[in-house]
C-alpha cells in the first residue's frame, strides 16, 4: 500500500529515508536502513573526503541495496565531497545547510539523483527549476539546523507550489507521522532522531538515553544570532550558549564555542557540555530497537491508520 513515486524513484521498498546525520549516518546505520527497505544516507557533515570514501566502501560491503550521501553545504570540504560522490558513483545525494544550486547540474550529469533539504517554499520552487528529483521539506521540529515554519504548515504549501515529489521531514517518528505526511501531500518521509535510538546507530549510549528520557519540551533552539538556528536537547551547553548569545558575544566567539561539541556529545558521550542535536519528536521515543523492527512497525501502523480513517461528509443530515 505504501509504495509511492519515491519508492520507484529510489528503487526502495518503503518511502522512508534516514536523515544524513553527521557522525551518526555511518555504514552500520545506513546499511541497516537500506537492507530493511528504506534509504540509508551517509552523513558527510564536515568530515574529510577520506572518511567519506571509507564509509562508502564499508556501506557497499554491508548492503547491495541503494543508499545515499548527505552533503552538508557548510562543510569546508564541500567541493571535495561533491567530487567523491561523483567518482564513487553514489546513486543518490541529499543536501542540507543551504542552496545546492551550483552543484545540481554536475551531480545530475553524473547520473546521481538529487534531493535537497529545504525549509521554504521559495527555495523549493527555485530548485524545482533546476530539475532536482525530489525535495525534502523539513519543518522546524527537526533536530540540527532548522527553518522557521512547522512541518504541518510547510508541507502542504510546498506541495501546492511544486510538481516535484515532496518528502516530509521534521517531527516524524512513527506510523501516524507517516500517514499524516501522506495526507498532507508528501510522497514519503525522512527521519533522523528516531534512527538514533537503534541498535545499529553508533551514537553514544548516554546520548540515546537522553533521547529516551526526553519530554515534549526537552529541546531548545540556539544560534539565532549566528543566522543558523540549531535545535538540540537542553543541557549545560545549550543554556550557556544562549546566555552568551543574549550577552551579544561576537560571532567568532560563539562559533569557537561550538567547535567539536556535536562529536563530543553524540559520539564521546559528553551529554552536558556537548551539542545534542535532536528533534522535538524525541519526547515520543521510548525504546531502542533494531532498524528493521522500527521500519516494519512504522509501515504497519501507517497502513492501519490509513485503513481505519473514517469517511467524512460535509453534508448536513436531512
């Protein structure tokens, strides 16, 4: 029931894409998602090109299914990363952290399917003119770098303004979220935070436990002063960063404060002084499970929700 144009486009079983999370979107998680019928995505982040080559090779050793690479456009290695995905013949690329317009033509000429992450109708329309293959529309509920509009409000507005298939992201972690995204006109979903709490994800156990213990107000947004709003779990780091923003510390000082904090938090387990990027949906996640089980449960729940939806009539009873 849930096969869609996204399933056909990417040659996957279910229209479920794993967010390309830096340091966490590694071969272990990526291959598990692809083997389970979704699309696993290596998170290039700000890692050097050599790391990406290793991850591509490791992923290919663990799965024969399609997978992708997320290119973070703010990476100092972005040009080299583009070269790597072309040379390594990666079939699918997602992008984040800006407008990938200058790279789209080269990627598509190499036979790569391109799916940029956007947070506005304007950018979605601009990228459609470049003939991207799909558009991942991400609401502000998501973890990491965010826009200003919620998923519920943004998805139908983009759907109404573009003909390119839309993938919904931000605030989705179960079958109800998948069903809701389809109802809004999306043809698939992307999830990040839900896939952190899997047995295959290499995230530090302390980070996973912070997500499992999260409430509905466990996240906050910093980085407004820098022009790059960032959603993370609340901790000592986020509160100190926000205080320094409000004290009008220089951009250079704030950027220096954030260097290496994400790796320290999610990989090394420094859950107080590290940056713990996670979405608002963290409050819904209560178990660590294998990727395959999560995907199967989401698909089954979405199908059940869609099947049980009542038919409504606007006609008054006579």
